C-alpha cells in the first residue's frame, strides 16, 4: 500500500513538470531582441525559477508554509524581472495559479489577487520611462493583470472542484469502512443468535439421549439422529449468517421455538395471529424469538413461556415474550444487546422487565403501506 501511495505521488510530481511549458513566454523578448545581457539575465532568472518550482512541487500538505514561501518567491521573481523582460508576467500567472491550490479560503485568495494586481500596477507606474533598459509599458501591465484575473479565477473553480472530489472520495471510503464494520457486527450478532440457539438444542438433545440410552434405546437413537440433523442445520445457518440471514418466516420460527421449548420441558402458549411484516422487520422478530428461546432454555429454568403479537393504536406491532423462570441477575449480554440493536435499526424499541419472570416487549413501527392497508380494511 505504501509503495502504491508513493508511486501515485511521484506520478503527480512528474506530471507537474509539464506546466513549465508556460515559461516559454519568458524567452520571447530575448529571442525577438537578442542581447547578451538580456539572455544572461533571462537564463539566471529561469534557473532560479526552476529551483522554486522544484521546491513547490515537492512540498506536500504537511509542509504547506513552504508552498506559501515558494508562491511569494515566484511573485517576487516576477517583480524583479518584469522591468527588463515583459515575458516575466508569466511568473505573476504562476503565482496566481498556485494560490487557489495552496489556500482554501476563497476570500483570502481573491484578496491576494487584488494585492498582486496593485503591485503590478505600481511597478508599471515606477518603470514607465521610454528608452531605459528597465521599462514597463502599460499594455504589458494590463495584459499581466488580465492574465492574473482570468487564470487565477479559473483555477479557483478548478481547485474547489478538486477539493469537492477529494471530500466525496473520502466520504465514499468512510461509508465503505462503516459498511464493513456494520457487516462484521451483523455477522457477529447473527452467529451469536443462530449458533447459540442451535447449540442449545444440540445440548438438550444430547442430554436427553444420555438419559434415555438405558431406558429407551430406540428413543435415544432418535434423539441422536436429531442431534446430527440439527448440527447439519447449524452448518447451513452459519453459511446463511455470513452471506446474510434469510428468515423462513415467523410461522416457521414459532414452530421451531415450540419444538425447542418442548424439548427443554417448557410449554409455549401463543394464540394471537401473526402480523404481516416486511422482510427486514420479520427477520428482526424471528431472531428476537430465537434469542429469547435460547435464553429461556439456557438460563431461565422456566416451565411456561407466553408469546403474544398485537398491533397498538399508536401504529406499532408488538411482540411480548414472557416466561416464569428465575432471573436473579439480569445482565444485558451480547444476545440482548444484539437484539436491541436490530430492533432499533428498524426504528423499533425494546423494553425488558424481570418481575417475577423475564418479559421482553418488542415494538416495531408500522410502515406507511401497512397503515394505509389497515385503514382501508377498516373502512370496508
């Protein structure tokens, strides 16, 4: 990864040297009016600018003050060269082009453009004498100011677009990271709930088979076969949890809960009709039922469990799960915490009470479509 970043930076640095092509304007005056002194000054100034440009390109965000110094040096080099070489206006353009990429505040950049234009105009006034080697004509002054405004202003828009693209890319990367974290948390919750329930069934079946192996070998063999079947089911459930849990629906989950509780010697009463839910909401309730049944089998030492589905007037589907077991210390572990996170992810709420047994109340808001359907059915 570090080598990729380094190569990317080197590539950007290499591409930056293409902008040296604009220095060609600085060589037009000595080409049109050859003079040894003019050529000497031009080559010296060009060598100085190469050093400044090299330092600017190599400076990164961590050394931003260095970039500011290079921009100032470029502008000062333009002021020094402009009186004897009109092509030095290209240095003013370089300074104006660099500013929007080194300073984020548009107001400050525009203020510096104004300062740059005023300095050019003042220098034009000071060296406006014909016949002298150090002479600046007003047309050259106006051209330099015009280029500063046009190119500098255009680079403001380009720099803002680049910053916006950078922020968008960073936002996408952050979203991807958050999605990866959320997916890992989902897998952890699902594995806890799915495997916790299935392994509890396997333990119950194995214990029951152990007790029956002498008294009823045929029944014990059947329980061992159920253990094998449940273990195979656990393997497929792990694959489903990793790929995304796919619930078989509340009816199937309720039947599985009844069989599991029955194997543990707990009776289940559930007479209320099952509500019509969307897939995400039904998955939340299925996993909630599974986690609740697992806790009852493992910890409650209960003899009876009651589940009731209702729809309240304030637009919530409710699931009440209550048992008559003993819960001396109610602690919200990974299972209940995962259940709460799932319920809250679909806009629902979870409340837990432990007097005398444990009661879980899960409330999920009805969707707009569900409320409209309920209203239309009520008016028929």
